[in-house]
């Protein structure tokens, strides 16, 4: 198969708890909690839910001392590495480090002057944790904004100025991000940064919006960069439940064959020829397929026009008919099944394939 993906950009590996970002590590998937950071139960439960569906690193907002103190208790209750998101108050960064967080995210646009950064870096060094310099297009440092305006170049320069400061303190456990809400600006900023720096890149589009907009814009931005070989960890920011971000991130990686993430379910859009509830069947098969890790293709097709062709090329497939479906396995038709029994028949075949 011909691939259009460029060779992955070489980046320095950075350890975050038990996870490695960059180097030869797989591109990791991360998210951010949206629970009240003071509500320990809700936060732990959301982190566990994220972990159960494949999240590999999770970020928490740390808006005050109470939230910083809660990190120690959250850490004891969860398995995922935790990132403390710090805005404005460098003392909260130091408190989060003391509480045992695995990584910090600081925003050079609002963390304060070099002396404050020095203190944060000294604490991170003492505890052996990395720092993500997370530039946000909406909160650039004033001097950079005055010099370059609200551009991709400004975002990259803001990141590189912080990199120079951290390197001058003999600190190299660095991850970088340059997120804007605009697709073009985000892509350009990451491209500039990828050329200028060896550190691993956390890809994301910030304030991407509700799922309809956020999924499309994030897929274009992150997909373009990943196709160019750029990116070591990704977050698909969506307004709403962070659990939706994980499936979206894996779909982007799946589309580009960058991570083996279990079966792929393809389904036709349906049209007037379809005589079964194909959308319902496709949804149930997609959910059930999540239990498997094998890279199978499962085709759920509405009728005999394109159905048999797609279903034959898949590891398992169904082509709908009038109140029934024809099952295909490894390219061969195996039997017709009434619609009411189709889901059970497909699940039965999946179990047999797994057993083989
Ligand atoms: Fe329509 Fe059949 Fe194509 Fe589905 S497979 S879109 S039902 S023609």
C-alpha cells in the first residue's frame, strides 16, 4: 500500500511517569478533566473512565492551593500519569510538583518573569519531572505580540524563548505545544517549531469548539501535521465530555495507520435501497468491536449494490437485504441471517475469530 505519511520527525524522548513522549514511543493520546478540581470523587472517577477507553496521560486544572493539595490524593487513586495545568501563579506549579504531579504545563504568556520560571524549573528538576511549554495563541506574552503580532511566528518565538530559558538552567525535559483556534495558524506554528527545536511536540487545536466543528477542525490540523511526520502526543479538544476526545484521537491515528487500535468498522451511508436498521446495527457492532484489539476490518453494508464487494474485502461483513443480511467472512459468503439475529451472529463470528 502506498503511504503519503512523511518519516516521523526525530524528537528527544521525555518520560512522564511510566509514559514516554517522543523518540520512538508511539504517538500518545491525552485529555483533560473538566470536573471541579476540588471534587476528588468526580475527578478520580473521570480519570478512571478516561483510562478505561485508552487515555494515556491526563491534565488537570490547578486554579488554587486546594486543587494543588488534592493532587497527592488523586495520584494515590489513579494509574494514569497526571499533568498539572498552571496559569498565572508559579507558586501553584511548585505546590503541584511537591504534591507529586508527573508533569507541568505552563503558559509562557502568563506565568510571570524569568525568576518565577527559574523557581519552577528548580522544583521540577528536584522531582525529576518534565515541563510542557504550552503556548496559546490567545494569551501570548506582550513583548512577543508587540514584535510579531498574533501570528504563527509569534507563537513559535514565545515557545523558543522559554526553551532558551529552560536550557540555560540545564533543563531539557521539555515538551512543546503552540495551539491556536485557527487551523492555518496552528499548522504553521507547529511546522516552524518542528524545524527549530528537537523537543517532542504535543499537538492540539485550542478552543476547537463543539464536537461537529471541533472534530473536523482538529482532524484537519492534527492530520496535516501527522501526515508531515510532526507530533508525538495529541489531544483533540472538544467542548463537552472529555471521554469523546479519546475516541476521536484514536480515529485520527487509525485513519493514518499510526497506531494499531483494534477493529475498524466501516458502514455505508445508507440510501433508499437499505431495508434494515443499518445505523443501529453499525453502532452496536462498533461498540462490541471495542472489546477486541485485533486490526480487523468489519463492514456493515446496507444492500447488495456495494455491500457484498465491501463485505468480501473485510475480515467480517454483512450486506443487508429485505429484513435480513448476508454474512461474509474473509471474503466468502457464509450464511443469510434474519435482521433480528444479525447482531448476535456478527458477535458470534467475532468471538470465533478471536478464539482462532
Ligand atoms: Fe445504498 Fe446499498 Fe450503497 Fe448502502 S451499500 S449506500 S444501501 S447502495
